[in-house]
C-alpha cells in the first residue's frame, strides 16, 4: 500500500507541476476543451494564488511532503500522511467549489489532482486503520 501511495504522490507532483507551468505560461493552454473546461482561465484567475503564492505550487509542496512521509515510514508518519492528505483534500474541495460556484469553469488538471488526493486520503486512512487492527490483534 505504501508504494501505491508513493506512486499517487508522484502523480500529484507531476499534475501540479503541469498546472504551475500553465499558471506562468502566456501560451494557449493545452486543456482549453470547452467553455466549461479551461485550465488557463482557472490557473490565471485571482483564485490561482493564495497570498501571492501559486496554488499549484502548494500542491507540489503538499504531495512532496506526503511522499517524504512515506519514504520515512513509521507509525507516527502514517498518521501524518492521513492528516496531510485530509488537509490537501479539504483544500482541493474548497478550490473545486470555487471552480463550480464562482468561476463556472473547471481545470482538467485540478480535477485530476482532486482525484489523486481523494485516493491518497482513502488509502492512507485504510492503511492506518489496518495497522491499528493488526496492533490490536497482536496485543
């Protein structure tokens, strides 16, 4: 399970890097699909930064932190993976609500990232619960 989580974290870093590239790009975004799917509009909106720092950059940092916690795996780090992924999922849901209710435009990479962080959260929680059950059974 740890390796699956690590692969998902790497995928999250990759997707966030693409979104960050679009954020700083002046070229036409490759994901301008329709009037409801346009990464350029989302990644150039005023919501694409928080305190002057790109949201996609925060994604890179968050996924990297999760990956590092998985590399230095231990009982405490497993709990931290759950907490970090819950924080990431909460932030991704907040950003999705902005896409849905304010911008009325979706970013394909943002939606992919949300799927990745949701999968990480679910698997990290399952992993933590199974570890807990194993410890309880052995006592």
